[in-house]
C-alpha cells in the first residue's frame, strides 16, 4: 500500500499544505473534492516528492485529496481547511 509512504502536512491548514511522498511520482495528478463530491481543484503533470497545495480561494471546510498516477490511486485523504492556523 503506497498510501503509507505519502502524507499531507499539516492536515489542518489555513494557507497551504505539503503533500510529500517517500518515493517520487512521475506525471501524477491531484484532484481535490469538496464534501459533496464535486471537483474544486485539479493539478496535472506532477513529478517529484513534494507538492505544495495552496488554499487560494477555497472556503474553510472538509475536502478530500486524491493522488493518481497511471490511472492508479496512490493516496486518498481527508483534509481540513480553516480560517486560522491551529494553536499549538
């Protein structure tokens, strides 16, 4: 299961998060869905180990991120976008 080697941090963010993979991917795609299942953002032609996911104009809420490569789902994860950074 390759999803154990891929993660998004932080998983409660207000401006951006980083998707990091232990093994690099090549020509992958990231799709972000809202909690109704609608696609709200897509990125294609992604290669490497790190991808920065910027919030841009997405409202706060729960989203689902799917990383695919060669028509295979490498990772699917829930993320939370907030209006303020979490307190530590």
